[in-house]
């Protein structure tokens, strides 16, 4: 389950002001490779800096969730079921 892209976890999170981040950008970017860095402006969340790898995991998890929702919606539709053999034939798989 640890490598499952649909499971997204942030074990550590850092918080820094936008002004502080400007002065320490290389260090902040480096930190983002191991933990999410929350940027605050006027004491409120303004952005989150994460690694490209974590971003890709999040996008894959979102896509997986959308696929599951689409499948659930399709399964809930009224109407006759199409046999699997017919689906394969219609798609040219046989």
C-alpha cells in the first residue's frame, strides 16, 4: 500500500511565510523534496510547494478517483447490461 499512487500522505509539513521563502528559496525548494512546504501570506495559507514526484502522485491519485467515480456512475445507469463478449467484439478485440 505504501507505493499505491492513490494513497497520498504527507508525513511532514513545513510552514513559512512568503517573505521568508523569497530569501531562502533554494532551501525551501530542497525542503519540498522531503515534505510539503506551506507558504503563508498575512497569516493565511497562500500556496503549497511540493516535489515534482509528489505532484505526479497527486495527479495520478486524482485521475484514479475520477475513473472510480465514472465507473460507479456507469454501473448506476439504468438499462440492459452488455455481455463482455459483445463488448470485446464491438471494440474489435476478437
